[in-house]
C-alpha cells in the first residue's frame, strides 16, 4: 500500500507567544544577542523543508509586529482570557485551528508547536520530528525530550519535617535508589519544549496536545535549552555568542 503523501503547504507551524511573563518581563521578545527571542524560532521554522505556514498566536500587538517583521503571520490577536498565567496549550491551539478554519477555510494536515522559549532548536530538529510522525502508524503526536539532568529517583519531598523519597520504593522497585550511582538507574527523559508534532484531530477531537500514543524525539546538546528564568536566558546567550550558530 502506497504511503499517504502530506502536502507541504498543509503543515502548519504555530508559535504560542503571549505578552505576559512572570519570570522574565516580555520574555518572548527580550533581546538575545541583539535579536528578539521569538526571532530564533521564526527563522528556523522558515528553514524547515516541511513547514509552509507559520502562525504566531499572541495577545500582544507588539509581539505581533515583531513576528510579522521576521516573516511569520499573525492573522488574529488571541483573546485575553487565553493569555492568562495558567492557561494551558490546548485551548490556545483549539482557538487557533478553529479560527483559521472558520475565517479562512484552512485546516492543516499536521500542526507543529514551536515555543519561542527554545531558541537553539534548529530546522533539522523540526524536520526530523515531522518525519517521525509521518512514518509512524497509529501515533497521535511526537514530542521532543532530552535526558534529565537530575534523576527523579534522587529527589525528595518533605513531610512532617522529614525527607521522603519523591518516587517511592513501591513505584521504583529499587531499594534506596537515591543512594545508587546515576549509571545504575533507568534512563529518564524530560520534555524540553523544543518541538511537538501533532495531528489536528488529536487536538480537536481527542481534546489533547499529546493523545494516547506519543512518540519520543530524543534531542541532545544545546537544542534542548528552554528559557524559563534569567539563568536559562544567560545560558542560551552564552551558547549563541560562543558558537556563532546564528551568524552562519
């Protein structure tokens, strides 16, 4: 049976970039080596061999102007109720997809989530993740992950002023896992926020950003840097300055 070919123009990149930010003020457009943070995500999305259309979902006119300057589309401003601190990705992506279908009659075959807080993710990462979903039967999505820096088996919670293993022995099935060397523990991965590739029906019909079957796209190196606070920002800036990867 011939494999279904997904038309290039039907693969949509969505960059969620609200105006508010608690950890770093105006984080999504804060200058990193002289360029707004969102710039790095837009230019790599534009280099993708698969993504034809790049839409930024934002509530901020300022972010909208900057995004358009670097080649992304901002066909609408996100409603304020979808830009609050604890709003999850799902309603934001549902809104974007439903708006595009209602106002333009446009519905993509594949959605690629590209967070502006992952400025070191490259076009090849995006394309590899897309290919992974295309060739996999039965998967709902692909999510990028990287090995954890701190193993959860060595983490604690405090109860009644006593340390208790965050992952109990009943779950880990390893006695005193917190005392074992890292090499003796099972590999554990954390989502790095660099790239998620999702079938629209997973979002619209299953009501999920991942679905039931999520395939791992394992990333290594600086592409996994995700900016959450000032230390992350300084780390990303140092890597960009030292490597010159965006000056080539």
